[in-house]
C-alpha cells in the first residue's frame, strides 16, 4: 500500500463541542488513538469538530497548518472524517473516488471492477468498507474513523482492521478511531481515550 502524503501530527488545543470539556492533545504521525465512552458522551461530535463540521471552540492544527487558515472544504480533504453512516450522491462508486483503487478493493473483500458498481445495490456493510476506500483514494493527511467496522462480521472486521492499520502506519497518518469493542481497541490502539463525565482520560495501548 503506497504512502498517501501523511507524516504530520494532528494537534488539538482547547477544542470543545457541546457539553464536552476542552480537549488538548497531539496525535502523532502514524499513531492510532482509539476513543470510547457511553452513547451521547461526545465522541462523534468531537470528530466532527476536528473536521470543522460542527460548531465548536478551540483550535486544530495539522503540522503547522492552522485549520482556521484553510477553507473548510480543503481542510476536510486533508483531515478526513469517515462517519458511521456514509453519504453517497453519485450513481456509481467511481463517482466518489479521488483516484483509482489500485487493487485496494480486493484487500477489503471486493472483486476487481467494484468502481463500476451502482451505489443503489450496496448493502450497509459494503458502503462502510467502500467509504474507507473512498477516503484512501483522496489521500488525506489525517484520518477520523467513527466505528469503521460496526456493520461487519468478524472475518471482515479483521480484514478492515489489518488494512487500516497498514495504511495508517505506512502513510504516517494521525488517526482517531471510535470503537465500542474492547478487543478491537486492544488490537489496534497506541493510546486509548475514554470519555467520562465530559472529560477525556488517556491511557497507553488498549488499556
């Protein structure tokens, strides 16, 4: 899997959204920080704030680039959110890709030519995997993942985890990954952030 232009840390300074207390942290290039916490604790809203999709307070940098100095659509291409429920607007998968998949589809269980599939035929699990491939095709500099395996069976979950970890490490992307699965967190996380009582508590690995 080719590197896709990462190599910069993602830094939050006093980032606050909704009822969540301000968050200040740095996610290193190539690091996976998993986030967990009860429903409604602010995990998804935090990712949406980083992507500049929800109103918030505080600042975000990718390397030395301050989000405030970048047009919103360009920032979202660089710091890319893959939501739990992806949106599709074109008729074919290829309409959503920044570049060809270069064999990546096979790694996630798709046959060659998946780019020509009609979006209308896709199941929820296929959309979830294709949303990850869509993100890959746009070569982001940071990755925000909201439960990227929620609709997948154990075998596909393992394939997606392995593929994502390979991409993140090889492209040196800072990544925030929301998961409710302790086993998954133990497998993929360099650090684990728990949201409790409006606060983010960090620990190393999947602890």
